C-alpha cells in the first residue's frame, strides 16, 4: 500500500508546491485578522474542493478557525485530528524581501516551514487517499489562527475536537534537518515580576530612595535559581525594564520570565517558588503574576505507539524516522495533556522557523506526505 502512496505523492509534488506557494503568498500574521481570514478562506475553498465539509469558526480578535471534515460521515471508528495553524510570525510585506522561491533544493518564504507546508501536505495526503479509496475513516482538519500568540482563543475548540478523536497528528515542522517526529514537548509559561520602590534624587536625597531596580536585581538572582536542568525545568528572565533617568533612584522595575517544564507535576513546584518570593527591602513592594500557558506534552504510551507505527512505515519508504523531544510548545501540548495520543512534527523538514532563513528541504516533501497518508489510512487500528 505504502508504495502506491509514495508514488502518488511524488506525482503530486508540483501540485503540493503550487498549493504551498499560493498559501505563502497570502501573508497571515497572527495580529492581522483580515489577513489571516483571507488565508483561512483560501484553504477552506481548497478543503471543499478536496471533498471536505468545511466549517469556519468566526473569531472577533484573531483570525477565524477552519474545521474541515473528510472521509465517511458515519463510521464505527473515531476520527483522527489533523492539527495545524495558518497564522505566521511574519508581518505583512515580508514577501518583498523574502519571496516564495525554490532554489538549492529548498523552498523558501515566510511561514513556509512553520507551517503552511504541513497544511499543503495534509490536503495532498487526503486527496491521494480519496483517489485510492483508502480514506476509510473520518479525518478532521483543524487550522488555528492564533498559535503564534499562545492559542488562547483556539484552545477550547482544539480540546473539544481532540476529545472526539483517538489520535492527533500535528502538522508542525519536524525537528532538525534529520526530521525527527516529536513525542514530547515542554510546557510553557510566563511570569511577570513587578517591583514598586521609592523614588528620590540620587544626589540630594539618595538615602530616602528605595531602588526598584536593585530590588528586582536581587529577585532575579533568586528566580534564576528556580532552573533545574536535570528535571527539565528552565526559567529565563527574558526582559527587564525599569527606572527613568540615571539621577533618579528608580521607583519601578519589571521583568518578564519564560518558564519551561517537562513534567506536568512540576507546574505546582514552579508556582510555589514564585509565590515564595519576598522583598529584600521592605520599603519596596513586589507583584508577581503568571502561570502555565501550555501544559507539557509528555511521552505517553499512546504517543509512543503512534511513533512506532510511523517509524515502521518510514522504513518501508526507505528512511529512518527519529524521535525527539523539544522545549518548544505547540497546540499538540493541549491535546496530549487531555489524554489523546498525539504525534507532532508531521509537517515539513527544514530549518529557520521564525528566522530569515526559514526554508524546507524539497526532497523530503513527497516521502513525508506519503507517510502522513499512510498514518491517516490506518491510525488507531
Ligand atoms: Zn507552528
């Protein structure tokens, strides 16, 4: 079966690239609803043309979400969820300096790897399965529009649909140039630490001042110690702000902190650490808020079983599929955390997501499309 899929994916490579270039050329930064909606409308049309029953979930602030159902409407088998996003980190106009192009065996352009290629590959995989009469189970494609800004709006929809499914395949790029599938992701959170001090003239009234900057610096020393590399916990003070001028003892200072945890149970541990922070200078006050945004995607048995099946198909296709864990989050974190086996990184192979050299390796596109199709044909059996 898999060789027929591989052959068809090879024949469809130009169609895959045409679809990808059309999607990349409709720029879709997360913070521009009208732009993302144009891309969503385009993919909704393509989904319908591929035999899908498309439904758009309207959103006020961010782009609309696209849900498209393929395969039999009635089945004794639960659907598979294909999960992706159409928003990118690239502002409108990026195409001028970073146009869609194919050169040196790579495809380049804003959002090409993260993750419009994954969406194009999914639609081609579905159309191949339909042509070969192998789409025997329901498949739901869900494309979110706020993934790059935390998925706050789409999260309930993602979780609701995932609950109806017995597996989730995430169309994010594979890990590294070897293209490993991701079976674990860290959970991601943010804390903001604000200090209110007492301002004074640094020359006339120095002793009356209580520097928010000095207090924050001491807090940062403490916060930095929350990192426990052996447990997979990292705490990064990513930005600091404070003060007004060099001759004023600073009244205000603030830090933004990114946290990553590998295990769900460490959410409480890190929360306790942040709650335990106390001022060194009691004329200063401290305000700490934050928490986990995405729970970790742990390497569950269900996910490992999906990976093993994918690795076996990859061997039949003539390549070795590796498995990886990453510190970065995706919408797969949500689906895995509610207990649905989730395999991530099933999109394109490349490098430079969110960077000017964002690109994918063309040679992997057809084999990965065939692998995705094979997994859709049998997942959950
Ligand atoms: Zn992404």
